């Protein structure tokens, strides 16, 4: 049985901002914040998924520690994804939601499908965190200057603090010399 469904017109087009929620911010401020937050959302989805990829593929003498750490960080990034998407909706925007849209919008370089050594995984994660944190500093200032305190608070209190803490934990796994040397 092949049934065709007629999809109605979209409730709201991506890239537009609705004013239906009276939150005290003008349309221009909302629009700019939604654009910044959708970029942050795409990058946060990317690093979240990179953590899960590395969780599944980690190998080596620090396997157990990194396996647990990557999964913990995945969960924390997943919580950020939800917070960012909900803020976009509160502002009257439409949050990116599909993997293809995230892949198209992210500024984080895509890792290969291959399994990589733990030091390479750590390096990729630190690079991704740096991209997110650089943008977060810029977005927090712009939101503050525009009077969007809710977006500023989310970016500073949640996104920046979570990513900075994760950088600390991940960077502790950077080593200059091998953990063991066979002779």
C-alpha cells in the first residue's frame, strides 16, 4: 500500500524569527542571536558526536580512562545541545536539527571515519573546543552589547564553562613522550 501524504506549508521557515513570545527583545536582536546560536548549535552537535566517535574507537594504554571521559563529555555536550536549541526556540527562531544541516553548518573540521590513536583524538577534540570557545567569547560579547542577557548567560554560564572544563580534562592527556617504550 503506497500512500502519499500532503505535507502542509511549514509552520515557520528556517532563518526567520517569530515575535509570538513576548520576551522584551526586538526582532533584529533576536535574529542576530538566533544566527549565532545556530552556529554554536552546529558546532556543539559536532563536538558531541566527535566525543561519541572517539568513545567507541579509543585504543591504547589509557583506553579505560578516555573511554569513560569521552562518554561523560558526550553527555555534557548533549545537554548543551538541548539548552542551545531551546534558547533558539525561545527567541522565536528555528533550531538546526538534522545531521545533514549540522554537517553543512559546522565550523569544526570533520574527522576521518578511521580509528585514530588517542593522541590524535585528543588533539582533534582540543581544536574543536578552541573553535567553540573563540566563537563563544565573541557571541557572549555581542549578546551582551545587544541586551540579550538570556543568550549571554547561556553562552557564558553553560557553553563556555562546560567547554573550558572539558579542555582542562582532555588536555591532561597530552603527553610529550610515549607512556611506554619497548626495547
